[in-house]
C-alpha cells in the first residue's frame, strides 16, 4: 500500500477509544477488553479497515481486532468510524513478527487480505504465510487453527498454498475466482478496485487441528 | 475433447505394438511388459499423446503408460509414433473408474493433464480428482503417492486442491502460471493452444505417504 504521511497520526489514533496503544498489556486478557468471552478474529494488515469494519457490524457476537504496521494507514480506518459505536472492534499498530507478545491462545481465526506479496525470492521470509509466520501464529490460536486468505497475487497465493499445506493445514475451501463463490464476502478497498478492473481474487480457508 | 469418428480405429490400435489390448491381463505383471523394473508413470486421459511421447523420449529410464477412454482419440497418438521405437511407452484404452483391475502397487506417479472439468455440480463425481477416484488411485501406488495436475480450468483446479488436501495430500509445488516455473514442462496439444491464446496454466504436485 502506498503510504502518505498523515499529520499527527499518533495523536489521532490515541484519541480513538477503539485504538489499543499498548497491545502487549492485554496478552491473555483480551476478553477483558471486550468484556465478554466471544471468539476473537484477527486481521493482520487491515489497511484502511473496510473489511474489518463491515465484518464487525455484520457479526456482533464475534470480536474483531485489526492490526496494521503503519500508523498513517491505520489513521484512515479510525477516521472512518470516528462517529460510530462498534463495541466488538479494536485496532492496533503492530508488527506481525512480534505477535506472540500480544496474544496467547486467544484467537479463533486469522484473516490475511491482500498481504504484501514480497515478490523477490530473497524476501520470501517477509510473506505473512511463510512457515516462520505460521509458527508464530501457532501460539495465538485457542483451538482449531483457521487462516483465511484473499489475494489477487497468483505467486503469493501459490506460495501460501505450498507453505500452509507443508505446515499441516487442510484446505476446506479454495477458489481462484472468489466472486463465483456463494459465500458472504466483505470487500477490502483494494479488492473493490481490483474487481472493477476485471481481475480475479484467489481465496483459501485453511484449517489445522491444534 | 471433441471426438471425430476414426474409421477402423480398433484395427489401427491393435496393429500397434505399443498398444495393450487387454490391460487387465497384466495386473501385478507390468514389469514383464517392459522387461525391466523401472518405475512406472501413468497418464490418465492422455488425449493425442504429445505430453507422454515427449516424456518417454526424455526419460528413457522411466516407463510410461498412457490411458485414454476413447479409441478415436488414442488412435491419433498411435499414428504419431507409428514409425518410432519407444520401448518405455505403452498405451491402453480404458476407463479410469476400473483402474483397480489393471494395476496393484505398481505406479509411482499419476499425471492428470487438462482433465474434463465436468463443470456441473451434479457431475462432480466424474472429475478425476474426486475423492472416489483418489480412493481408487490409493491401491495403484507402489510407495509414496504422487499426483501431478495441469489444467487451465480454475474451478477444476480449486476443486482438486480441496479434494487432494482433504484426502491427506501435501502440496510441494503449486503454480497459477506454470510458464513462470523453472521446471521442465512438456506441453500437451491443448496446453500449447491455450498458452498461445494467453491463458495461464495451473499446476500442482501433490504427495501422500503410503
């Protein structure tokens, strides 16, 4: 995602009551944040938040946490919902490689939507479905491990299928044209733009018993 | 594949010394056909044979068997090689649903190239990667099970990934654009035509321990 500097991003984020400034403080205590024991779904790389905000509204009995590495991107999501009350939604600014410091056996599902494909082979370890990341995710999951990925990038998708499969994940649902699947689908900003251009979206639901 | 009637197809097939008229006679005896104990690779739905003929020439220490349901298609392959001597190649006219009558623990690898996608849901059981077929293949394999699929059909490919994964196969190599993979690839007639039109070929190498 192209980044634009946003003035006072930090202040803007901290003024939003859905923003968690110090997520590591809540490790093993996330149910206290939401004040219920509903399951928690995590989106890594939430971008401007369209997907997660729509999901949180559609599924009030699931708690959603969106993570984004860049403050200047996250602040766009915050601005969108500044006037809304969505009790089952939280945001954090954090790097996925340190996720084990934030959650322990608390997550039911991870969403990876249009993650950075890192096309160069020497950057493969940065892809969010690299085995090293799958190992980090292992300790986040409460019960069955569930990773749902959407991407327009065919190389990232093929890489993900290989890595997930080798890591023991089973694919219950795969599509190379998400628009043809009869399932509810909340689109990211990026996805909408891509579909309008006639590109196909790849989709996988991967499961692994704990 | 569109079928044209070929006059005297049966006679033409039987006049070729690489054609096996009664494959069930060789169950558990295929090494005697080739007079060696090299591994045997099977292509189900070999069409006009371009892939298998090229493979057999490239890998003389592997035995290749091509199977095709329709005599009128198989006869085209036979005509191509009528003047050539390819000792590690055989053909048969047979239906995949009865494969257990032909092989038992003798096959090292199965190729499924551009199989009929059977797009209607009610025909899903006819797709060559349906779990029912995977169960038939189970008894054909000698050691590790290896299925290699190429297809331009994205729905068949997604279906195959689901079925193979649920059946315990692991994906060592996946591509949604085979032309970008740096591996030897012998093209089928159909594949060449499709690539010329700018379509991408999907590819998977699936493995399962016996």
